[in-house]
C-alpha cells in the first residue's frame, strides 16, 4: 500500500509547477541584471576604461589609485559618521514614536500621516526644502533673529565640521516616519495578552518593552535596519541637492564619487573600482549576518 502511494507521488521537480514557471522571468531578470551587471562591473574595474568600457586590463591599478585618493577616503569617513548616527537615531526615534501611537491616541491617523508624509517626497525636494530652512539668511536662524533672539546661531551647512549633521537632520526628517510605521505594525502584532500578563506580574511598561516586546520584534527591527542601511549606502541625491559635496569635500560620499568619475571625469575604470568596493563593503556586512541568522541556526 505504501509502495503504491509512493509511486503515485509526483516527482519533486514537478511540485508547485505553476509557481516555478511563474518565477522564471524574475529569476532570469535577476541573473541578467544583477548578477550579470555586477560581474561586468567587477571585470571592468580591472581595466583602464575611460569614456567607453574596454577590456584593457591593468591589474589593481584602479584600486591602488582609489585608496590613495584623499577624496575617496574622506567620502568613506563622511558616510561612516552619517551612517552611525542615522542608524541609531532613526531606529530609536522611530520606535519611540511608534510606542506613542500604539497607545491608540486620539487623531492617530492624522499623526501617522504627518510623520509619514515626508517619505513620499523625493530626496531632491527634501534637500531643496532643507537648504532653505538651514539657510542663515532665510530660514530658521533668521526667523529666530526676527523674534528677538539675535544670539541664536544655526548654520550647519556652511561649516565643514557640522555639514554632515545638517544632512542627517534632513535625512531623519524624511525617513523616520517610515521606520515608525514599520515599528507600529510590529507593535500591533503583539498579542494583548502579553501586556495583560506583564501587568499581572507587576512588570513596568519600560521593562516590558525592553525584556519582552523588543525581543519579540526582532524580525521587524532587522527589516527596518536593512531599509535604513540600504538608504545610507546609496546616499547621493540628498547630498547633491543640499550641499553638492561641500563645503570642500566635507560632505562627499562614495556614491557621488562613483557618479563623478563615471560621467563627469569620464573615467569608467575608476568609477567601477569605487562601486565594486561599495559592493564588497555591503557583502562584508551582510554575509556574516546571513550566516549567523540562517546558517548558524541550522548548524546549531
């Protein structure tokens, strides 16, 4: 009887055949666009391509030039500072706002719309808006002076020491609302019985969040972290709209370095080398995390 049933089972290859056929275009697109494009970029990063790509290999010359470039090193440093603060502040503020809205406050839909609305704007619009707000002659500083507070100074974009924090303010204004919505969705997925049990045990609200709620929301935090990190790595249009990399090189970022060398300096080889290093940086971060998140559990 068991042998008869076993013989009637369809081969593993033909299970969910319609779903597998439907996924073929997506798989082919991924292979051609992502894998093919990435391979093409890496290969040409070892060439001396200028205006047009050509397979004239020069070994590691482009990478040696890249890491001896002061502009590239500064862009890495700027991105590290921007990324460190934006990751922490967006996650913390987004979660805090979500906890406030999770209390089912009156007018929640209005507040949620207000917080999320900036994300609907492009980074170009955000950059231009904050360029006006942070302008000392037109924006916040001038408004405070008009109100009589003449000692107030807030001009982060015109100083090399503070321009990154001006970018950070604009980026947080646009992106924190999305993180708040993601966190709020995670909080709404927590069973009310957990809160009731915590109150019965006499556990305070803050301790409940730290000891119970946040660990349960680990997948939500990972999703938000990936979204924020991807936005940090590809940071470009906000910089162009707000500072254009200035003053000097104080707000230069890797993506702008790549674009400048590929399209303005007409040095494709150098641009390919810089974009390959950005890819390697992402891989160094994601591969250990993926192993610990998935492979480590299987081996454990």
